């Protein structure tokens, strides 16, 4: 109906325009012609009039169709169309990749056998390690080459961290640092569920964004699930503040890191040499590959850091943005009046913020942070709690 109205109106306008143009042309020509060639000129005008009418009518149809298509396209539902929901599936086999190192805790009561695919200084991987270390959970580490990423080619999820739980009949991958932490916390507080059952509490939703690209989002990833008295798995609503700070660590604090760590070419190169040292790249990768990661990575991240500064609207002095966000955290701790956001002991928010900052501990930006804020007292209290596995006594599995 809409297209029909548009067509009629445009066709009417086109015909009127055609008649006006033709009358003006005819008048102009009649003033110039003689009586002798009058009949010939009238025939030419009539022929031109027919051609012009057909052309303008075609133009009207094209405009009508184009307008109709545009309206239909603009009104078509596009963004955030949910079309799939699934859990991260278990798999039968993964490649036998020798671990870069093994982290073993005496007295580990989790009952889990885990392998962490990681970059040593990735803030999201540091979050997961902080959780595992604090609770005294043993795990193997596979250090992933951040350029070639050959050791995770088996996984459809192409980011790190990936935590793989070994099952009796296969393997259960866990993806995304916040989901991993929530799933492990759920498992440790609910011994009746297997790790595969717990993963089902965090379904993956697939949707298409406004650009038509397919995206995946893990639901409930900041929620620790509990089993209520009727045996139904439910969200623990008593930890809203903890969830707020966990989201802040992922969506605000972490975005201040790269522009600071890679602020200059010299700082970027210094950071990658430190990454190599703590990640034991010399032992884990051939020398050519290690040098490729260090020098190519430093150059790439120096340029990327500039774009990230603009994307996340950091201040011209990016150090100040880092200081400001850490001051937000320390002020909240002061208001709370306790050593940790979790009170006398760290909670998942403390572990998340500590993990993010731990990823830059060997960089120039971290030394400047300690000199210009009051984050140090909390940070080193957290480091002590993590390294001494103080959360191990809380495991009831």
C-alpha cells in the first residue's frame, strides 16, 4: 500500500513536470521556426515528448521502489535478535599439549583436574589464576603464543583464558574469565553438581548485532548459583555489590591498562620483555618465535594503545585515568571500613580487581601507580592472601 501511494504521487509529479517542460520547450521552438517547417518541428517535439515522458515515468518507478526498499530495510528488526541458546559442550578429545608448568597445592580438596590455556600477563587470565591460587586449586598451564595461538586451534572459542576440566569420559571447556570464576565458585559451594552440570547454568546466547555480525554472550557470568531448599538452582541475590565491582573491573578498570602499559615505544618494549620473563617464553617458544612476539607485539600494541585511548575516552595524560579509577576503588574500601571489599577476607570482586592489576606488576605504569595512589596497601594484602592460599580453608567440596 505504501509503495503504491509513493508511486502514484511520484508518477503524477513526474507527468506534470514533463508537461511543463514540454510546453516551455514547444513555446521556445515555435518562436524560432518558420511556417514552412512548422509541421516537421511539431513531429520532433511530439517524439521528444514521448521519450521524455517514458524516461521520467521510469525514474518515478525507480524512486518509488528505492524508497519502499529503504523504508522496509529501516523498519526491519536488526539488532540483538536472539536466535540460539546453548551450553558450552563437553568434548571427547583435545590435542596432547605438554603443560608449560604445573601448579600443585598440597591439600587441594576441589577434586578438579584443570588445564589453563593462557597468556601469563593477560589481565583476564590473571583473574582466573588469582582465584585458583587463593583457593588452593591445582592446575596445569599451557602458555599460548599470543601471535600464532597454535595451542588453542582445537577450540572454537579463540580467546584466552580457556580452562579445561578433565572428565572421566572427556573434557569440559570453560570460556570467559568471569564465567570461569562464577562457575568454579558455584561448584565449590554446591558439591551435588558436576562441573558439566554447573556449566549449563551459564548458557551461551547467539545474536546478530546492528552490523549483522554474529555475536555470542555468556549469560549469568557474574552470578554464583546456589541450590535452594526445593533443590532448584537459583541466583544468589545477596552479592549485588560484589557483582557491581566485578563488572567494573571488566568494563572500566581493565580499559585503562593498555594505553598506559604501551604509552611509549620504550614502555611497550619494556613490558614485552617483562612478559617474556614471567611467561618463560625463552623456555616455551623457539627463539625466533619469542623475538617475533616481543618486537612485533610491542610495535602493534603501541599503535593499538593509541586507538584504545580514544575508544575508551581516556584523558590526554592516560596515567591520570589509571590513577582515577584506582582511587575510585580505594575510596570505596575506605567507606566500607574493612581491609577488603569482602570484609575481613577477599571476595570475588577483590580477586578480580587484584588479577587485573597483577597483570601489569612488572611494568613502569604499575610503579607509577604505587607512587601516585594509595592502592599499595590493599594490593599487597591481596597478594599475600593469594600466595598463601588463604581461601583453601573455605572449600567444602
